C-alpha cells in the first residue's frame, strides 16, 4: 500500500463539524492514557485541565465547528486566543480526528488544510505547514497512530502513513509509508 492510499480517517468527511465536537472528550482521554507524567490518585482527572493540549483542542473543536458553518472572524479569533493562552496554533480549517495529544505543546503549528488522524501524538515545536500558496491542499495528512517528535517539520501536501514515526528535528518533504520511521533533514526512511 502506498502512503497516499493509507490514512483513512475513521469519520466520514461529510460528517458535519458540529458532530465532531464530542471528539474533545477523546482528546482529554488521550492525555489520561498517554502521559506518564500524569500522577494517579483522586486529582488525576483534575490535573488534565492543566495541560495546554486540553485547552488548545477545546478551542479548536469549537473554532472548527464555527469555521465549517461559514462564520467569519470568530473562528480565527478563537484560534488566536488559544494560541495566546497555550502557545499552540491550530487553524480552524484543520481537520483533526479523535484523541490528538500535543505533549509540551509550545510552538506547535497546524495549518489550514492539514488533516490529522486519530490517536496522534505531537511533541513541542512541531509544524504541519505548507510550502506555497496555491489553492487546494497545502498541508500534510497524518494517518492514525502517528508520532511526530519535538521540533519536527512536516511540510507540504505529503502523507504520513498510519503508525509512522517522525524523529525529532526532522524535516519531512516527501510522503512516509505506514509503519515506517523518518529521520533527518531532509528526512529519510530508516
């Protein structure tokens, strides 16, 4: 299977953005499930609200729904407020599946036409960015279960397959097949 054929996001693309709002609960659960720094005990659930990822995804889910409804200004305002509060910038047009966890999120940027699958882990300083201003898809598509290391840049309309891993500080300019690891600048498959 080639990298472009993978990465089926499990929700149908025609599903209204408003119905994706409850995915926020999966985002909170991803923090609970994936972060070993989260301590046990009675305050474990309360500690989740201290995570930048929690707030960034809450703002994004609301902004994305409003963006899909065609509202001007308000979705971008919400995304900028979230950026100010968390250091994580997610364009309201980005499509993000269930269970995204942005660990130590400062400096993360997710562009307008990016598509992020389910159960994805992004570390701080990750950029899912574009390389030009042509109309259409300009940003990456990440499959399900992808891990992107700290400071990595995934640029252009590339596809990162399900279960793939991107090493820290890598610069990905070409598609990565499912289950493979890409490292380096420019990234190469290892």
